[in-house]
């Protein structure tokens, strides 16, 4: 595969954006888990595991919102 400088710059920017999104997702996950998951454990999780935990977090936030129970 041969890329010109502009294509390489776009590819690197895409990689950087994906990396930032992943880090953001993991940091949010460990914040919601209130210390039960470390940063290292968050990065060691599979994509599927992170997706399942994120879905559970969303469900719990929605339940908390609907019931009026305190979240924090």
C-alpha cells in the first residue's frame, strides 16, 4: 500500500481520534465503577466486555433517572 503525505496525516489523525475515544470510554467506565475497576483492568478488558459494562451503566442511569433515586 502506498500513501501520500496527506493520506498518512489523515490516517494518523484517525488513529489519534480512535485512541482518544477509547481512553475516554475507559476513564468514564472506571469512574462509574467507583474504583472497582482499575485503569489497567479497563485497558485489559475486551471490547465486548466494555460494551456490556457500558450498557449496564446506561441501564442503571436510566433506572435511577426514572425512579428519582439518588445516583451520587
